[in-house]
C-alpha cells in the first residue's frame, strides 16, 4: 500500500512541477498582425500612408529603432520598386511592461521619401515584419492594396 501511495505522490508531484512552468501565453518570437491601412483606397502623392498593426512579444525586447522593417510592392508594375526591406527608422514606443508586451504600432510612410511612388495609377501594398533584440523575426504581414494617384 505504501508503495502505491509513494508512486501516486511522485506522479502528482511531477504534474505539479509541469504546471508551474512557463506561464506566458505570448510567443518568444514576435507576433505581428496587420489591422488596417489609411487612406483605404486612393492615396495622393502628397499624402502619407498610415499602417496600423498589433504585436505581441514575451520578452518585450522590440523597443527603439530598427526593429520594424517594411517594403512597398507595386502590383501594377512589379519591377518598378526594389524588392528589399527598409528599416523603419523611427522609434517603436516604449511600453510599460518589460515582459509579455502587446501593443499597437502605427507606421507612417511618405511617398517618394519612404517608398518609390510612380506617376499614374499604380496598385501598391506593403509587407512588414518585426525583429527583436534576440534576433527573432515575426512572420511577414501584407497590407490591403491601395492605389497611388498622380494627382497632388
């Protein structure tokens, strides 16, 4: 009988230790989700594009500059924009939490300054990803398509 109680105690102790492990529901690799782009349809060459995303990170180590990367994709004329990501050189806000951080990122991009804007009506979208200080990369997210107008 004692032998069985000892086995049961060991098994219960083992399961209790497992349940006391990592309690974070946030991923160690940054998680990025695209929410919206503004203006929704046609963007004038003089307007900036606003992209809103939400993110999660277990360690909270994506603060500061050079952690968000983006590229424009010209759907109408694919060869007209280089197929390389650029670092979003502005600071990502510092969030209060140091662990299990989640928040909203708002990215502002200006045509011709932050991405090539061609004359005419070109359909564009953007791809973005996060990189944390530990070198982990989020999945790449793609925005909805917008149209660049040649009107000022």
